[in-house]
């Protein structure tokens, strides 16, 4: 006869406490890993916004939001969570932006028209 394993009250609380402590740490490390992966090369054959040219220049576009020195920039705001970034057409970390005339921009980028997607 095999004996059924039962979970003691003490074990239950130990597992619960461990899970409660580990979950936020795992979530923050996943966010850091995701932020570290900015695309290095734009998709081939697509119109890409170039820093310092045309609309990109007038909108103060940068390919890495963390490097922006613009007064409107706030940490955590980047193209990937902007309402003008078209994620449906995402290719290799780049997607078209309405404000850039549908030119492809980096998801890690930022410009002065940034508006958080609702």
C-alpha cells in the first residue's frame, strides 16, 4: 500500500512565502532582460527613420530612449509602449510609426510626440 502524501500547514506556509518572495524578483529580472534587447539592425527593405534627418530631427527621435536628453522624456517611456507605434507590423524590434510618416522606428526609441498607449 502506498501512503498518500499530505501537505502540512507549516509546509504550505513555507511554499507560499517562498513564492511570494520569488515572484517579484523573477518579474523584475525578466523586465531587465527584455529592456537589454534593443534591435541592432533595422529590417531590410523598409523605410527607417534616421536620427537627425527629416521628421526624426524635428521630433527629437533617438533610437535608444535612455540616451534622450529632452525635457519631456520620462524613464520607462519608449516607442514600444507608445500609441503611435504599430506593433501589428513589428519586424525585428522595429515597427512603423504614425508620427514618422509610417517609417520604421526602434521599439527602444523615443521622440517628443510620445504618448502612452491606453
